[in-house]
C-alpha cells in the first residue's frame, strides 16, 4: 500500500499544485489580496508581492504538469518537496512577522494563517519527497490496482479538502445545504404558522377598525397577553410609523415602544411622552390600538386609534374623539 | 397614582386597552392634515406634525425604532424642544435608577432610567432586565445633575451585515467578516424581512449563503445574538 501511495503521489500532488497555481496565476483576486499577505510585508511592496504570487502560480502549474506527464523522473518531485520546504519557511516567517495577515496560499479567500496552512505546506513537502521516490508512473500503478488507487486518491482528496483554506465555504456549507435538501427546511413550520394564523384567530379580522368606529370601544374580552398572531410586532410598528395617526402625535412621543400586547384582535402599543410645554408640560402615555393582523403588506390605509392619557392619573389628555 | 399603575400587568393592560380603544381613529398614511382630527387639544401639535423631519418613526427628539439606535441624531425643529443627547458604552455599575456607563472612547456617562424610559433588550422590556456588563445605547435629555434622563434605552443592540452559513431549528450560523456568530431564533419574536416586504414570522425562506442584515440583542455571556430581524434581499433562496 505504501508503494502504491508513493507511486500515486505525483497525481495527488499535481491535484494540489495545479488548482493553487492556476488560482494564483489567473485569479482576479491575486492583485487585490496580495497587499494583505505576509509576502507583501516581506517584500515591502504589494505590487511586487502580486507579481511574485503570479510567478509562483506559474511554477506550481509547471510542476503539476511535469508531475503528471512522462517521462518519469525524480526531478519534479524533488522540486515540489523543495517548494513545500520553502512554503514552511515562509509560513514560519509570516507567523512571526505578521500573524494577522493572509498567507496568500491559494489566492482565493482571505485566509489568515492557521495550522492548516502549515499542514498543507508539510503535505506538499511529503508529497514531493514521495513523488521523487516513485518507481513507476502513476498511471501504471493505478492500472494495476484500480480499486485501491481510487480509494487512496479519494482519501487524499478528503484530507486535502479538509485542509483547504476555507473549510466553511468548501465543505461545511455544501454539507449543510445538502442536509437541508434531504431533511427539509428546519424552519418550514414557521411558514405554516404564518399561513394558518389568520384562520385560527377570526376575531382578529372581525374587530378590525372600521372607518366609522371611532365611538365607544367594543367590550373586548381580554385574551392571553401576547397571543400568537401571524404578524410580528415589528410589522405592526412599521405600519404605525407610516400612519397618519403616528404623525399626529409624534411630537408628543418621547420614548421608543415601551410595551405591547394583543387583546381581542387588537394590538395595543404603548409609548411614553410629554404633553405641553414649559411649566404646563406633563408626562403622558401615548396608546395606539391597531388591527393585530394588519401590516404594510395587507393594509394600504391603516386605521389606528390614538389615545393620550396622563401618566399619573390615567385621565385622557387629548379630546381626540 | 392611578389604578393602572397599582394593578398587576394584566389589570394595567386591561385599563390601557380600554383607554386606547376610546381614542380617536385616524386612517391613512403620511402626514396629517389639520382637519383629519377633531379640533381639540391636538390642534397645535398637529400643525407642527405636518412639518416633521420626514424620518419614519421619528419623534421630536429622535427616531424610536430599534434601528434608530444607529441613526444620526435628529435636531428638533421646534425650538421649545431641547436637543436630545446620546450615550453609549458598557454598563459598569447600576446604582438604583442610574447606570454608570463606560463609553467606547474612554468617556463616562451616568444614565438615569425613569418611569417613562422605554427599554429594549431584544424586545420591549423593563429596566429590571438591564444587567452590569451589558452594552447600551441611550437617548435622552441631560439634567443639571450631570445624568442623562433617558427616553429610550437599547441594550446590547447589534445591527450587522452577515452571511447565513447554517440553519437549524433553534439557531442560525452567521458569518460576519472572519467572525462566526450564533444567532438564536426566538419563538414568536424573530422575524424575517424579504426585500421590501413587511417583516414576517415566516423564516422558511431563509437559505444558506444569503446575505442578511441582522438586528438583534447580543448576549454578553456567550457572544451569541438573539435574532430580532433578519432582512434578506428579494429573490431569497438563490444560491450564491
């Protein structure tokens, strides 16, 4: 098995160096990210760092091609091992000189220096050494033991993917997406609740404020405070803030939303404020009563009951009705 | 002291519900014309209201939404209204009604909570929920004793741009720059806003990879965020 691994090392190594080299050489992000790499600090010039990164990318691509193609010589492997050793040295320097900077290893994501960068460099060094010691071309070895070769390459791919600069984006997010697709959306129930809520709370729509209902309040039963409705309080507040009722008393209101509750299809919103000026100023409560099921999506002309009461006595302050 | 103040929450709310429903009904959106309300005590205030700053949800002293904690201060148009002041920072100590706040820039302020102060901590709540170590953003009027009498206090409020990296039944995994943040979903409180539509309790259209503007309350104990609103662009569900 170890002989097979050694013979397949050029293939795996080419799989690592090829994409990384292509990313550095052709990637549009190279110039943008180069100034943030430790290399820029080493060279004291972001532009020069970008150039070096592109040259390095070209070298990696050439090495990948040499590792894949005949004739089989130890030279590409040795060169790759040397490259891996160089990477390790560079990372060691970067860790000491600029720990917060990006390594520029793959030139795609801004990846701060972590143990993964060192592990990748060590893998290149080990892979290069193994490739230099390979006794037969990788395609011959693969043809002799196709199943074992496939397993080995797959295992190497998994390990190298786990070592990639941004594991979150590379594999954790796709895995989570896959899980959602298979098991369904974990929050699908919230859509159902939203859809059925109006049907389960008929009182909400029945007692919605008609335009001419500014008279005596209906004797509404007090239900459990904060009863579930489909419309979040944020949507009610949004509707209120765009309403004419809000504009009418916004000069009185001082506080943000102090309290809110649902009651028999109404949603009551309580604010604190100051009414009057100078010595006549007195603290008041500003109360709004709105249809608990209404939002900007469903109502164009919101009907809002406005009431201002004295904060101390509870007596009405404004003769608004 | 009226009955509504001495009773329990239910009694107080019942009293206030009745008071709210006795109020005048105002229909429509936008600025109010003077004739929209019956002439009465509102008269002079109404005339002033037509010339409000145009900021949605603004009062004479400043905006009132949770988002408003991040908005620029509003200069009152009415010279009779004193200009509001702001304080922000971490609460170093709580002495009765006064919060000792250490500002982010080395400053220090004393914030007074009154009976008329609204307290937001992921939801509208009371001063009893405020704890030492909480972050705070407050708007109010400076008093002669050097304290800030607050009209509104937002505790631990965060408003950040993030990418949704994972969705579970009780939480979202969010990425903000290089930081990974756990966003706690709060039953019946977390809402989602899809594009320009109104906030909804329907969170089923959130997808992994979406960019989101997240409003919530930070939990100092574990660094997670109680999500209040997750606003995503229209066309939700598209993979990036």
